[in-house]
C-alpha cells in the first residue's frame, strides 16, 4: 500500500512539473498521454502533434486552428460563399460539432447525407433539369464536392453539339429547365424566321453545325423536299409561302384549265409528271385511264356519270334501265355486276344470274330467290314455312337450317312430313317402337317431356317398378331388348341363389321385396307339416335350377338318415310321421 501511495505522489509531482514552464499553452506530453482515441484517416498524419488542433486549457482556440488549416473553408465563411458560408445550420457553429474526431481511423468526419443535403446553400442551386440528376453525375469520385466546377461546359462538353463553334457561354441560348429550350433570337441575323420556319429545328438548316455563309434560297434547304423534282423551277415563292408549304398563290385558271372539285386539291406533280411547259391532255381518260375501275368497259366519257367534285359521286340514273337499283343493289359497285363492257354484254336480270355462287341453299330451294328474299336485305325473308308448305316449324325445327331437311332441290323432291322420314337414322330404338315418334316425343326437345305410358305395354310398372328410372332396366334405347324376367334385373338381389327357380313372382310382389306370400301347402303337392314347418327352403331346395319342383318322397332328402339302411324299403311314411322321426306307427 505504501508503494502505491509513493507512486501516486511521484506522478502528481511529475504532473506539476510538466504543467509548469513557459510553454504551458502548447499540448503537453500528459495531454497526449490521455488522448480519447485515434484520429480519422484524413487527420492521421497529425496523430503525434496534438498542438496542431488543440491548446492546453483553451478549447476556443480549436475553431481558429481548423480554419487556419482549411483556408478554402475559411474564405467561404468570411465571404458567405459555398455551403459553409451560406447554410444557416453552419453559421456560428464550431467545426467539431459536425466533424467529430478521435473516433477511430475509419470514422467519417464529413457527415454528408446526399439524400437530405440542401443544394440551395451552395454556389450552384439545382434548378430545372439539374434537380433530377444523381449526385454522382457531377461529383466525381476522389474530387471534393466543393471543387466541382459550375460552368456548363465542364459537365456537358461531350453533349455539346456545336463542338465549341458558338463558344462556351451556353446560357446565352439554353436554359437549365431543358436543353432543347432555346432562347436565341434569330431576328438578329440576316434571315428572320417567319411562318413554318419558326417551328423548324436548328439542325434542319444548320447541317453539320454550319452557322455562317448559308445559302438563303428555298431550294438550298428544300431541294430534297421539292415534290415537283425541279420540274416547276427553283422559284418556290412564286407559288408557296412561309406560312405553310401547302398554301399556294398560283392561279391555275390562267392556264385555261381551272382546277375545280378534287382537281383543286390535287398535287401539281399528279398531272405535271414532266416539265411544267410540256402540254397535258384535258380529257378525263388522258390522266385517269389507269384509275378507271371499269377498265374501259363503260367507254371513255367519264363525265357522263362522274363529276370532278368526287369520283364516287355518280350522276348516272340506273332507273332509266330495265333494272332499277333498289335496296342493297343501290350500294353495290358497278363492276360487281358489269364484269364485261356494257356495249358487249348486259348482266342478267334474274337473281340467280348474279347470286348463284352466293346461294347458301346450293340450289335446293330453286332459283326464284325473290319468292323468299327481298332487295332491301338478304336476311329479310318473306317465306312462311307453315303457310307456304303446311309443315309448321315448331320447337327444334324452328332453329334447323333449310339444308338439314332439304337434301335435294324442292322442285325435285319435297322432304317427308313424318318424323321417321327424316330421323330414321337417328332412331335410338332401332325401329322397335314403330314410326309414330310423336306418340312419345315432342318437337320442343327430343330427350325431355317424353309422354310414354308403360302401362300400355306387356310389363306395366307396379309397386317399386313405378319409381325406377328407365336406364335401370333398359340398358339401351332398344327397349324391347329388355328381358321381363325378374332375374334379368334382380339376379344379384336373389338371396336364394337360384335354388327356388327364376320366377320370383311366385312368392314376391313388386310392392315390396320383403312382403312375400308363398303357401307351400296350397301351391305345391307337398304340405309342410310337423317338423317340416320349421325348416328353411334351402334345406330341401339345395341347388340352383330353372324348375324348383323336387321329389316329395322322404328318401329323396333323408336317405342319409335311414338307420335301416334300406332294409325296410324306401317308403318311410309307412312307419314314420313328420311330427317326429322317432314316432313309429306301422301302416300296412
């Protein structure tokens, strides 16, 4: 304990010596000894020189030392420039409040959050399109953010399309909102932009960034746009104006061929295929022969039917012919019927003459289409099957197609009126029930609402049979193939296993299978008396058979029980009774 006290006393004395002396203002060895931690990597070179940032007993001196070292920041603060000179969050705050040291080599002493950083407090507020760019697009890695240049060319030199020909003062023409918005006043040049020229892109005229010495003639820029291909000369302004290329001032009436109707909107080169001085034909066919949809079949006097206002507006009145165009015929094209020149051939006047290939009936209903159809619409049918044939189309027949019944032309063969006449091959009963399909079925639906009465057959449905479904007995619609015998349906239900024969009705009724009524005494020649009353049927009827009748002699069942071994014959009843085998009464 004494040694510890002695050591502490020595350290205290040493401390007093270290703190005394003329250099008390500098960082002393003790202060370096009690350093709170390593400096961050940018200040690591100052690790052994605490006095670079600190003064003993003078914390206020640290701020001045920071600014003495970081002279660029000091200049910004004094001149209110840059982030440290503009941000209200920095004003009057010591450097160490944001840039903390002694937290290790990997500590970040610059706490810059790019997502929340407010660029308004810098020398370059982010305006227009600049507000949308990512930080890394301007601030390159390894370069201090404050050292990033703020002039346009520094960032956009690669994007600058003028290749420096117009200088570096981009802002004289462009704005930060969008690069394509140009504020240059072309009226200050020798070629003021008027009309459509005001909407033209700069590069449309200034090809390859050529800005001086350009030819101001129309053809200089629009030679490739000249729809006339030079046939009308180079003086474009004689017909066109700057307000619109299609606005023309040339008066064609002066040529002796006034442009009326559709001709007024036609392009010059539509007619002037060569030089403008070459003579042109003035009749319709001279220009429109290749457009003649009639292929010359209606002659060359186009004006007899058509007008210059509209090629499709036809003045020809078909009512003056033997075939007035009524209904849908008024909308068809001429060439639909006039497939050959009218002077050579006249189209047929009957329906079948033109529409034979359109006849969906394939000639089955004859060739007089107008008996059923009208010209207003092919689907407007006047034909009434009930009235005109005597066969009403009811139920499913109303939705059947004509060709479903009319397999041959009506003038050759009329379909039969009977069901079997059309549905013979559809009869699932295989003709077993005759031809009178209507006795059971209706036209509404072949499979539902069947009116068949089973009571009129040889097998009326009684008892449980009345609630059975058809398919339980009839495996197929060939109903007469079904066997009326009980075992044909109930073989699996026969608990006697066929030992009592196949005629179940001898004992059972269709009302209830368990309610049986067989009386052995009255229905056979062997009354069950004595011990025979208690035996089961299978005790005597042991094998399956079609005839359940068995011998009524005792020996037929009791041969194995004969203790006499046949010495007294086979007529057991001479001595024994059915009451008990032991009761013996000899009857001679």
